[in-house]
C-alpha cells in the first residue's frame, strides 16, 4: 500500500471525538496566539516511509543549498530540498544536505548535532577556519558549514549584515573543500539557485583538477528571476579568475554587455558548467525557453535541460497526522476539517458557523448560506500578483466570504501597503492580514481553508496550491508555470477527469473575479459537488513518490559508474 493510501487509512482520524472533548478553543485575546503554543514534537522525528519500493542502482547525492525546511526555510526551495532528499532516502539512496550554519537556525530541531571536521576554506586571500557539524533533520543527514567570520550571522536566513553574494560563493567552495578534505565523493552534487551556482565552476575548473573526480553536478533552478549578478572581482575572491568567465559562452550577464564594467551571472555560469539543469515544472521549462534573457543560454544547453515537477512530502504534509492541526482529517472523514476551520476562525476572531450543524445558518431561498474561507499564504513579492491579492481581499469581502492572508514582504514599501490594509480590515468581520512567517500557522490555514488562492504573475512550480489540495482547500490559480501543470479548471470539459480547481488567464481584476465568482457559486449552491471536488483535490497524488523518479533518471543520465573519470 502506498504511503498516500496508508495515510488515508490512518486510524488517527477515527479519534476525532475524544480529541474534541479536550479541545481548548482559541481566542484573539489569548496571551499566546494559538499558532505559537507548544507542539509535541515539531517535525524532527518524521519517519521515512518504509513501504516505498527501493531502487536497484543506488547512488550518493549531496544537496548543496541555501534553504532546507523546516529549519532554514524562506520559500519553496526549502520544502523541495527536504522533500526530494527524503524521497531519495526512502528509495534506498544515500543523501546528505550541506547547509550554511545560519545563526538563526533553532538547534533544538537538530538531532545528534556533532562537530565532525575543522578545516580551512578560502576567501579573499585568506584561509578561513571553518567547522562542519553533522546532525539529522526530518530524517535527513545534514552537514552544517560554519565559517569563523561574519558570514551567515543574523536573525534571518537572508538579509544579514554581510555580503550575501560573497558568503554564498564562499559556502560553495567550502562544501567542495570539505569533500576534498574528508575524501567524500558523492555521485551527484545537487546545487540549487544562484546561491550555489558558483560550485559547478569551482568543481570543473579547480577541484576536479585536485582530488574530486567522481561527482557530477545537477543544478535546479527554482526561479529564473534571481540570477546572482556578480562583479568579476567578487567571483575572484573564491580563488577563480573572475575575468575568464566574462564571455557569452561562460558566465557573462548578457544584459550588461557593453556596460563598464560587464558583470557575471552566477546562475548562467551554473547552467553552462553543470552536467544537468532542471527547472521545476514542464510549463515553466517551455516559458523559460521562449522568454527571459537566459533563454538563449538555455536553448544552447537544451539537451541537458529538463522540467521536473516538484512534489510535496506526503508525511510532513498529511492532514491525518499533522501535529499542528487541532483535529485530524482525511478525504473520507472530512469532519475534522470543519473543526480546523472553526478553530482558526475563533482564534482570529472571525465569525463562526458551527461545524457540521446549521447553527447560525442564514437561509436564503431554501439554501443554507455558508461562508467560504479563502487563504493566501505567500511571500509578498511582485511575482505573486500583489494587485490581485489586494483585489481579492476586497472582492471576497463583497461576496460575503472570509479571507486570511499570511505573508511576509521583504520590501518595506510593500510591507507598509499591506500593513495599511491590515489596519483597515483586521478589526472587521471578514478579512485577516497577518504579516509574518509561521510554519505552524500555514499548516493550520491550509487545513482550515475552503479555497487557496495563488494568483501569481508567473510561478515556476508553486507549492501552496499542492499543500492546499492535500488539505482539502480547492485551488484558485492563474494559468502559469507549475500552476498550469497541477490545477485544471472544473469548467474545462475537454479535461473533466483532471478537474480539481478554478483557473483564470488574465492578470486583470475581471479575470480573477470570474474564477472567484464561480468558486463561491459552486460552494454555496452545490455543496455536494463541492465536497466531491474537495475529495478529488485531496486524492490527487502530488507527492514526491510520483516525481522523485524523474530526478533519479536525470542523476543517472550524468553520473559516472567507475573511478576512471
Ligand atoms: P516560493 O518558493 O516562490 O516562495 P512556493 O509556493 O513554491 O513559492 O512555496 C512557498 C512555500 O513557503 C510554501 O510552503 C508556503 O506555505 C510557504 N510560505 C510562504 N509564505 C509563508 C509565510 N508567511 N508563513 C509560512 N509559510 C509561508
């Protein structure tokens, strides 16, 4: 039985009634908000699924990454690294993650943290004393790299008061240096985004000429917008000669040609120097070949460029076992979901219709009027369709629904704009805008929601719609990138069997209204059809069980099978 089905059969959902007896309903006046209370185990002990079929041809993969969920997660990159690593471990492969030892990492979430290596790694003419620690997070062995300088110090993963570009170039070299010092030679070094894209350059032009012979490099691009613009002398600080990469067939940023000085793009260098390049959905792959300044580089490297849809981790994201949910549920037993909705509504001071009964009902033309709850959980950046999120707030209020936005804005101007909206709406009966990051609350909101809104202008893959579906929130999305690969409109009759949500095309308010209006109408007028849609969305397997095999194929296409390389 697959993990997915096993999860559906979890007996834990049968224990709803005893849980309810002891359930303490939250309120906005609680001293500790409901999402900040103590949870039994966080996620550190999430076990790997035992029933996954093992691969016969096993390999060693090391991810070198700036993010890893849940300890150092800012967006989807963190989820992808953790989910993919766990899926490959479950299939029998050896997997490690190498991560900067950010000062903000909460050490209590790491099991068996131990100092394993003290070594020197190069930066700007000096050898920096560096510690490598080993520990376990979510069942994955992790090597934490901690330089003795100021890099990676601060309260957050990004935005510390050090030069981020130089810190990640240092980290890229420090990971290779650690492999060289310890003699660890994985089959695959899997780098992610611009932050670790200097590693392929360092590997092929430096460490491969030293003792590292076996590894081959896979680069995953999670978002083409961030390309690691870099001055030649900044790259030179890692010991490479930055000037030799300033050519169109290597790493020059094509948009800066003719400028003084011309700049490099670490991401472009990563594309050129990696053995395989993956982006996170088939539609985003097509989009990036057709537009954007990197398209010519991607076209030149087309034969090693793949589109592999991200998955979600079926154990970490499982409403039948999720430790953050006050009441568990699954596609067969949905009552728990109603209690999660009531729990969140009470905790945020939103009006509540009682779960399962018609208390407080408003009868219009014989139809019980219900209030759908829409959530939008996102980084508040232009890519995510900020004007559409703001419009949705107004329109959902007009439609008589409720909406919760959970988001953090890295840009002060955007933060202020949403803060003003929060001041305007948060005392009212329909809308809550919460400007913060909370992993715990995000789980509860997906579980509470009837609908999850993802109105992105572009979206390489998008995980929010997949988490939403897994937790029974019907997705309302713009047709772009991975959203187009995972959500299919219920009124698209050419594709009825896949239909699982509401999709709109345009970036104008009218297009969004059209999708929201149809969703609200179905929710209010055809409750049985709605419940069927919820079940269908929950039962769709968006997990890594489905897609990790595509990564294994990519790895296999580039790895070497003996030491003669
Ligand atoms: P991106 O990687 O562009 O941020 P994705 O949809 O791929 O977008 O992944 C976003 C991830 O970050 C999801 O796991 C989402 O739940 C989470 N997330 C985004 N903002 C917040 C927040 N403010 N609090 C908690 N989780 C968040």
